[in-house]
């Protein structure tokens, strides 16, 4: 049952990656068809990020009150419907609206699957399993990149959105049948027939049933945000938010603009799409490798060093422009920055208790996505003003360095 649950969460994060990156892969085609400027595309990217931010802040915390499974189902249906409808957008305004609405589901999906995975994973290997589930995000981005490279030049960008929407909607029965609600959620919230529901899950896991529910602080507030700033969590919360803000600004600058920058540099549409795919291939490997290293050397030490090294790689980007090593560097950037991002998610899952774990993860992601909202728009403005690749990558190396320093500054007995 645990393996099935982890697999379903992995698949849902694959869809998240596909639905986020589809705008990046189709941006060159949309730009040519509608004669759209980089600044306007930056606003479209930002609209998606705004939706993801509100999804993590407002929808994801509801999983602490109504259940992780409920929010995952809702998020999947919202993503599928709005991504499919994006194929019928007639102008930039409609495109921004559909990207915003799909972002609501994407944001709440990531936080809910992370929380559920943490609650069903063994303590010793929890960081690895969280990283594995979240590696579905770049895996979906890779798959959609391969499909987009074949589909967009031949069938057009609208066809890609139809495929992505249908694929997302088709997973609803899988979630309903195979995903189990969190036992820790039942113990914290105490919904009606909680003991019966807990024992049903324990029976499926071949674990002895409970005669009564153990003592627990029942959650009464709708969204327990205030608990994140209790004295024992306040410093950790603020440091996590700062680190995630910096990491998100780098991640979403890269994933949104790599295909467009590659296209502007003279690559064909297919090769420009593959540049983004290379970034996400590196991210997939980095997430898994980071999860293993964190289990061996400790989460804080691993993530701090990875982010600082990534900043150095970004600063050296200009040295490799025009060489055969450029795609390798793009892959290494995906390895480092996405591995670091997922490690910070694992931080959140370990730091906060079950009663407000999804709220903690969701609000940390929301704080981070404020950087993700600003970075694509700043990137579009800088590109529109004529800033070169070397200068822009050196500029965005700074937040990568800072994220590593903030990670080292986090002090909590729950994470080594």
C-alpha cells in the first residue's frame, strides 16, 4: 500500500511538471503566432506562478482540515480542466487566466503530495522518498518536452495543451482507487469515524488495529498559519522562506527562459525545447542523488553545499556559450538548483508536525513562489532591454549563493 501511494504521488507530480513546463515549451510558437514580446510572455509566466502561490497559500492548507487525498483529487481535476481549456485561448488575457487557474491546482498538488509522502515513508529513508516523489516533477517536464518537440512543430501549440489536459484528467480514477488518506491526518483532525478509518488503513498494512485513538491536539482552526510562528518554529520558518524565495527565483528564471533564450540564440525550435529537457533531466537525477546524500550526510549540510556550488556554476555560464559543453552545464544547473529545492521541501516536511504539516509546506512554497513570480517577469524585462546571457546568469547566481547560506543558518533539532 505504501509503494502504491508513493507511486501515485510520483505520477501526480509528473503531471505537475508537465502542466508547469508546457507554457515554456510552447512559448516560442505562441510568440511567433501572436507576435508577443518577451515582456508580455514574462507576465504570462508570472500569472501561472501567481496561481501556484495562491494555491499553496490558500488551497493546500485545507488538506490539514479536509484531508490530503481530497485536495489531491480537487487539484488534479482543476489542473486537467484548465490546461485543456488553454488550447482554446484566443488572446494573451485568456492565456493568462487559464495559466493562473491551472497554477492554483499545481501549487496545492505539490504541497499535498509532499505531506502525504512524508507521513507514509519510513523515518530513516524519508528524505529519499520525498525526493523520489518530487522527482516526478522534472520527469513529467522531460516527457512533455520530448512530446512537445515532436508535436508543436507539426500540430501546433494548442494540440499540446489538449494532450496535457486529457492526460491529467485520466489520473482521477487512479487517485481515488489507490491513494489512502493520511493516518496522521485522522489522528490530528479526528473526523467522524476516525478510529474506523484508521483501523481500515492499518489492516491493509498488516499492522495491529487500535482500540482507541491516542491523545492528540485536535486541530480547530481552519488554516493554522499562526502555529508556524510559535517560538520553537519562528526562526526556522523565516529562514526556510528566505531560502525558498531565493531558490524559486533561480528555478523559474531558468525553466521559463531557457527554451526562449536558446531559440533566440539561433537554435531550431526542436533544439531549444531539448535545452529545457536537458535542464529537467539534470533535475531528475539531482533530486534522487540529493535524497541519497541527505540520508547519508545530513539534509542541511547536503543542501547548503549543493546550492552554493550551483551559484558558482551559474556565474561561469558565460565561459561556455558557443561550446559543446553548454548543454552539460544546463543539465548540471538543473541537478543543483532543483535538487536543492526538493531538499528544502524535505526540510519543511520534517520540521512541522502532522497537525499543520501541509500548511507549513504550502506557506513555505508560497513564500518561495513570490520569487518565482518576480523572476520570469524580471527576466523578460532584462531580455527585452538587451541584457546578454552572461550578465543575466551572473545576476541570478547571487540568489543561489544566498539560498545556500540561509540553509546553513537554519537551526532545528529535527533536521541535521
